[in-house]
């Protein structure tokens, strides 16, 4: 871990001076002979200090959800929480957002922990006025998952819905209100970003379970 921390410091330094991100990742990874998994950790967790500070400053606290219409980057939030529930590696990144490094992405399908993860999300969203969950339609069984989430919303007495759509990002960026995601591209464009899965994970797990770089 000491080598990885040094690599993170060097990467942060280079990014803070405006050098291209991919080139910096390659340079630092090669310099320290990092394995693919270690490089992935750096990619997911280390940012230019100015960018990291900007994101941290805009993240909403959970208390800000009360009475609001909230949108969820569905697969993004579910995968992060499921990874934590399964004992996988979760990372507290420089921008204050908790991310998984499972790389499940396009190979994701609902599994044994999906309902538990969804239940935790909806429990945290109880104070919201409305909840809209957007899933990636190309992913396996997205339509079935959307139907199950709609049923869970109804059972929880939460107004809103869940749908599988081709490009969730468009609807998330158009949403007027808090949006829960850990996607960096979205975080930089959203007016009210929220790390909902991360907030839940921090309540569930001891601090030492979160990988961090400083």
C-alpha cells in the first residue's frame, strides 16, 4: 500500500499541473511497476486537487433530500452498494465519492444482493417527495429490475417510478433536483449531485473497509 500511496501522490501532483490524465496514469503506473488492479484503483480514486475540491464542495448531504424530487443513476448506485454488501473493495475517492472497483459494468445482472441494496437506497430516500430511478436498458434484465423497483417504491409508499432507458445520462442531466450518482462525467455537470450509495456505505462499514489515498 505504501507504493500505491506514493504513486497516488505523484499522480495527484501531475494532474494538478494540467498534464493529460491517461498519460499520467501510464507514467506513474510504469514508474512503480503497478499491477492492473492497482492502476484501476488510481484511475477510480485520484483526481486533480482543484477538480476534487470542486466536486466535494457541491455534494449534497442526505438531509437535503427532504421534500425533494430525487433521480437515481440506477445501475451505478446499485452496483456500488451491492459490491459493499458482498465484501468487495470500495474506494473513497479524492472527490469525496465512494466508488466500487468491481468493473461489473456491462456484465451486470441482478443478483442475490440486488434487493437488499435497493431496499437500503429506498430507506435512505424515505424523506424525498418523489424518486425516479433510471436504469441502463442494454444491461441484462433491466426491464425486470425496473418492474421490481416500481413495486418496491409502491410498498415503501414513495411516489415516483423506475424505468430502463437507452441513455440514462440524458434524463439525469435534465432532472430538476438532486441526482444520485458516482459517475465523474455526470458529477461535473450536475447542479445538485448526491453520493447516496456512498453515504449509506459509510454508515454500514467501518472506516478501515474503505480504501483511500490520503
